[in-house]
C-alpha cells in the first residue's frame, strides 16, 4: 500500500476539526481557551539567561546524542526519578517528545513479524501521533478502548493471543491523556509480563508523570528493572513541556535498551533535528532542578481542588489522578462543545476528536476534554461557566 493510500480515510487533526465546528458561530462571552494542553504556569526565570549565555552555540551544529552536560542531566534525572542507572548511550534528548513517539515506530517496528503484518497496540482515546507512526510504517493499528468500565486504561490482556503474537509495539500513556488515570505497579507488571511472553516492546509515554495529586506515579522503567525484564522491553518518553512549563522549548527525552537507542539515534542522524546548543544547555539545567517542579505541581494540585469543589455533586464527576485535563461525560461531546461556545465563549475539545471509531463505537463520543492550564482564577471562572451551562 502506498503511503498516501494509508492516510486516505484519515480524519482531520483534532484542532482543525474544532475550528470547523466552532468558528462559524459567534462566542457567547469572553473567549477562554481550555482545549490544548499548553502549560501557562511560569517557567524558571533563569531559562532565558542560560540560553543567552550559550547563544554563541547557535553557530555550531548541535550534537545528535546531546552534550555531555545534557547527557549527565538526563541520566541523573532518570536515576533519581526511576531508580535506574543508564549509561549515556541509552538516553537521548528529543526535539519535542512527539518526534520520539513518532520515530520509535520508524526505528523499531519491523516490516514483517513472524511472516505477517505487524501490529501496534494503541489506547483509545490516544495521542494522535501513536496512530500516525503505526500507519507510516505499514503496521496495523489495533485500538483498545480505555473506558470507565476498565478504569480508563486499556486491557492489553484481553487482546487475542494471535494478535499479541503479531504485536511489535504497544503505546501506553500514564498519567493518561486525556483521562488522567495512573498505571499502578500491578498494571505495569501485567503489561511487561505480557510483552515478555509475546515479545513486543512497550512505548511508555510518561510526559505527565510529574503532575499528580498525591503519590508519585510509578514508572515503567522502575517496574521493568525490578522484574528483571529484557532491557529492550520498555522505551521511555518524557518531556520538559509539562514538567517545567516550557512547551516552546521543544525538549524531551527517550531512554531504553542499547539496541533500541542505537536504532533511534541512527534514524535521527539521517532524518532528525537535534536540539540547538543553547536549548540543550537550558534543558540540562531544567532536568537537574526539582524545586521549580515541586512549585509547579503544587499549582496543579490547587487546581484539582478547585475543580473538585466546582463539580461537587455533579453526577459522574471524577477528578483526574494526574495530568491537567478533565475528562467529562456530557452525553454528546460535539454538541456540548458547540453549546458551551455559543453560550459562554469557553472552548473545549470533543472527546471523539481524540478517539478512533472502531465498528460503531467511539469511546470519546460522550466526553469533552478540558485543559486546566489557564491562570487559577481564569480557569475557575471557565469551569463554573462550563458547569452552569452543561450540568444545570
């Protein structure tokens, strides 16, 4: 199948779809964007200073594998956060985590697996790059519903053995986007054991791992190491965007087994764009500093409390365990998003735009995703308008 044919029935990306839904209608009040997960909390004041101090490095082609200072910061953070010590060769900075999540499929998914078309398992709803990566390499994306019935985490164990035997990669996000559900140690153990049995790799998207209510989420690398799993079994992705409020820095990381990172680095050397030197310098300092992360997390924990108060008594409301989205069941996500826009000026994203219809079922159809990234008071006002418009 030609690449163009693989994408022939692909719907438009979520945000162009949202503009098509809303922008022919006038807003019913002051516009408040609660659609995109673009952190708005302040980032450390020293970030521009570090970039300026290293500005001369814009004259140099950046290092693909990262500067020694950035490699040290990345391996140091992984050691502190996950309790796993990796050599620099098993960690690489990313020019935005989306780059790594996409290129993992290109680098790690074989053209055939045991003589058959490979499968990539994807939670549904999901971050859309997972699907595009699978489709780009000609793999079969298999969507697993992540619904209230299964705790908003996909049940990989329910997949038929013959499909698992064709599986090359399995994406998983914890805390989940959009639901905010956190994978427990037991969940990770079951998934890793399944991957060991059927010999597939887990692509662990943990970009929201530093934003949580109470207990720090356990990471896939931590559990895999404790189980003595194959070092290639888990490939970790994380980001400074949410952790440090610098989405425009486009800085993340990928870590995993030596063979996986060798392949990912080789692909990057041909087709990728390493982080510029000044960005690497700022990234190194951000990964090494935890004080600003603690402050940022406290701001989100305050927002969790505000959301819980505003939606107290609303049937079916469940605040997220982590991340910064609300996943609200409103009966019909598109209709609710349009009503909210026309009556209040608040913009939210229909859950169906983050989900794939399988058969006749789209697990996001009845939901809206609400990003709690605006300043505290502005966010509270938006949530109150939403509650009064859609739940009263």
